[in-house]
C-alpha cells in the first residue's frame, strides 16, 4: 500500500529524512500548484528526478544543463532515432563528443536542481510507491540524501527570507535614475543580464522569470541582488489598477530626492 498525504502535514524535508533513514526503494510523486514531480530512490539513495512535462531524456538534460546546445541536442535526437538513453550515452562517449564524467555531472546537476525546488513546495499532495523505479532506458545516478537535506533546508530558509523581501511577483521592475551611471559598467552574471534585458514597467517579475525559465527562488534571488545594488526599483506594472481607496502618490521630485540623499550622506560622514 502506497504512503500518501498532504505536504502541509508532512514536508519534503521530513519525507526525504524518512526515505534516507529507512533506506527505501521506490518513487515519490508530488503535486503542488499545478506542478508535478517524480523522484526515485534505491536503498535510500537519490537516483532520478523528473519535473512535470520537461524533457527528461538524456539529450534534453544535456541541453538544459548547458552541456550541449539545443541545436546539438536536436541533431543527436535525429541521428539516434529510437535508441534508449543508455545507448545514446555510450555512442556519445565512444564518438569522443562527451566523457562519462561530463554526462554524469550533467545528470547530477539536473537532478539536484529539481530536488532543491521541491523543498519550497509547502502545499500539495505526495505519494510514495515502494519498489517503483524509472524506466529501464533511463540513466540513473546515486546521491546521498544527508547533504541534500542540509542544503535543501538552507535554500528553504533563504526562500522564506526572500519571499518576505519580495512577496509579490506580479509587480514590475524599473531602472533607478542615477546621473552618470551606466548599467553596462556593472559586473553582472549571465543570469542577471538575462533578467536585466527584460526589465520594463510592462513586464512583471513573474513574466521575466518565465521568459528565462527561472524558478520563484531564482528570480527573487536575482531581483533582491539588483535591489541591494540600487540598480532597480519595484514598481506597479503598466495598466495595473490602483487598489480601491488608495491615493495616487505625487511624482517624485528627482532634484529634491538627490538633495536629500546628499544631505543624509553628509550627515553620516559627520557622525
């Protein structure tokens, strides 16, 4: 008989602890807010994970983790035909395109990316089916759950803190006006530049996340960094109606604001 319940009563952390301590073999299925995931274990070790309808084939995973390009993945799929993942992996290794270490590292990264997302699922349903494992053609790995649980708990705490800082992803972003400042002179990561390229009062933070295929945690982390750096402000999206009874705030006087900031700086220096 399958173990099932609600994530409000039994968290992902508790489920993984149980699977680890009991050295369970089987598949944990989870559903939350329209999303679904399947995570498989053998003797308490994490071996496989799939998120929703994402392409979980070897070529799909290699493309998603950046090990190969989307175009290369399409070529491999076309040439491989109906060959199973294990056979495709051997062909790629024998042809010298990828090493076994590179393939396993990509699968590990993909699996961890999924499992860490699940720690933030606080509501929904779960079901654990003992002895149910992934299809035979899938390449599995073996990861210890202890470190995953510790890191996942840290990410959960970070997610809760970021949610307090940026509670509403339906708001938009706009660049802060700073005379003489040029965002091109700022040292940003590739992910941050992708977000920056979509910043516009017409685009909500959630829309930016979807355009870049980022989770809520990932987009909040980047937006928080941009806010802390003083590069952006959170603004009401263009076209969003004001709440009932809310008063329209007067426009900001940039000269007065700059003068106030300068006075504050001078005051701090004099302390």
